[in-house]
């Protein structure tokens, strides 16, 4: 018994000592080095870009091409120095590519954004989505957050630096697409062109995380979340095929019933927990800055991972999405008539694949859980998870420095992005792809992305320009 007690004491001591030592290392933070710029012009330009109804659809015939061309025609007017200094070309149907020639072409960088936006149901908006209304220090409109702000801010910074005579050390490319929201080819067309030209970017920066608060257990400081990878995606169909019939004489179980059971089985048997590298790095970075109780947890994940897994499965949401492949059922289709049992019914699901999982592996898991030969599970559209980018790189250090110079109190942390972006295409030619949207966003503001009443405080427009000024000067 004594030996058991001593072993238990030693075991607890190890856990507590690991938690006590689990503290952030001392490091030098980047010092702000401000550059003067015209903040009023940045707001004016963003407002006019937002007023362009660049809504993209999978069916391109539904798009208003005149509105897309209107936006593109404004750029030479807004950014004359960029157009006089940089090489510019249209690529494919929507791609815009600028090359700012640097002193060297050995370590080029790419800054990305997209200028298309998702559709709007203005019945849910308090103000029109494309009127560019400025009220109470906020600019209203679709695209103010996703991502005309970074499209505009990256060009504003370049316009300012060129005017001041700055020349980057290395070639700097600006890559913009007008079909990101519909998984279009704008970005991939640009990657095809750069690959053909032998361009290997040493840094790619696209939309992604933001500066946020209260998103990590036990950490109250502002956190700048930089995506070093993004989850894969499957649009899946669960389809049951039978004989159908009249609803007056149903069999004990019909297509909808079988599919309902399949949905229940999948939701009650979530994908297994996977502690992928980007999330492990996030836990290491932010866990060290957490309260002591959480440091006990995050410093001893070898022991407490099942506890964290249970918390994530019960709570769902963002933290759970970082820990596993997720499956959300989003669509249902059956009979067109109330009194007809359909010969075929289907349920649509959207899966987001964690780093380390695969499209084939996820579909196999679903089939095993459902275990019904009459239900077929197929992928309508899919893409594999992106590889994780290296945080021990100049690209990471440059992004980190630009963030620290702009948001001086923020903790910079890697994470895995649960949404999809155009940056995945650049993983084909670069292993240093960083995903960061240059804004400080509250939970409420994040909820307006793709939602109603999207708007941005005017001071955050200036902050976005600051970030790109700090980043572009390092290129």
C-alpha cells in the first residue's frame, strides 16, 4: 500500500511540475515603426469597392459582369502608383495579378485576397448591403469583412510605399480572384501561371484568422490566430433508394426513416479525436499563457486528451472543430407530394477534414457507422486537407512581426483554419502559406461574415492598412 501511495504522489508531482514549468519563453517583441498613410482615402476606396455588386454564383450567368468590371476599372484610378510601377495582367476569367519587382527575385512573396462576395437577402439587413452607408463610425456592406478590406488594404499599403520610393528586397506579387466564394478557378489559374514561370513563393498570405479575444480556455489576452493549414472539405450525399409507394400503406420503415437513423448514428458517433500539428502548436502557445488549472490540462495532454475530447464533443463549436473531422447535415430531399413515399430520398452533409484525415478515409468511416447497404454515401465535391506550413521559417517570422507591430499586445499563435480559402491552391508551389485576416474582430463581428448586417468600424480599416505596410516592408 505504501508503494502505491508513493507512486501516486510521484505521479501527481510530475503532473504539477509539468504545469508549473509550462510557461511561455521570454522573447523580444517587434517594435512599432509607423508609416503615415491617407486613412480617409482608404475608407473612401473601400466604400466604393463595396458598392460594386460583385456577387459570385456557381452559375456564372447569374452574375452581373458589369459590376465586376466596374470594380476592376476603379483600381487604376485608386492606385495609380501601383499600376505605373507594377506589372499587371488579367489571368483567366477573374484573376488579377500584380508583380512589384524587387531588388531580387530569389525569395518572392504573394499577398492574396478575393473581390467577390456571397449573395445577400436584404430583408434581413437593417441597411442596404451595397449602398456603402457610413454611420456611427462604421461602413456597412457585403464584403467589408470578407474580403474587400484586405483586397483594398494590401493595395493601399503598396500605393503608399511606392509613393515614398520604397522598393521591396524581393519580388512581391498581389493575387486577387473574383470567384473564391464558389470554389472558382481564379486563384488556381494564377498558380498555374506562376508554376509555369518557375515561381516558388517564400511566403503566401491570405485571409484566415484574426485578432480575437476569449477564444481559448483561460486566456483573456488578445490572440492573433494565424492559420498554417486549413481543413479539407467534402460535400456528401447520403441516398436511400427503394420502391416508393402510396403513403396510405407504408412499410414499417421508409426512406426518410432509414436516413434519419443514419443521421442519428453519425451524430452520435463523431469522428475520432486527432491532435494535428497546427492545433498542438496552438495548445503549446496559448496553453502556456492560460490559468494554472488549464496549464495542468494542456501541459499533460498525454494524460488528459480524453478529457479534452469529451469536453469538445459535448460542447461542439469551434474548439471541437479543431480536434476532429466534423460532419454537419445541411440538406434533405424526398417526395414532391405529401401522400407519396419517394423511391429515392437523400440527405446532404458538409464535412471538414482534419489534417491527417483524407476524403477516402472519411467516406469509409461514414459507411462503417451507417452500416446500411441500401444507403449510398458519395462525394459531390471534395478537397483534401492542406499540408501544414512551417512556423520555423522567415515567412512565419515576418507575419508575426507585422502583427506585433500593428496589435502590440496580441499573442500570435498558429492554428488550423476550419473554413476553405483560395490559399489551398498555393500549397502546390509553396510550403509557407499563412492565413490571417488583418482585423481585430469580436464574436459578433465574426458572426456577420456571410451573415446579415456585415459592417466594419472605420478605425479597423486603418489597422488593416497598417498591417500590410508592416508586412510589405519586410518583403
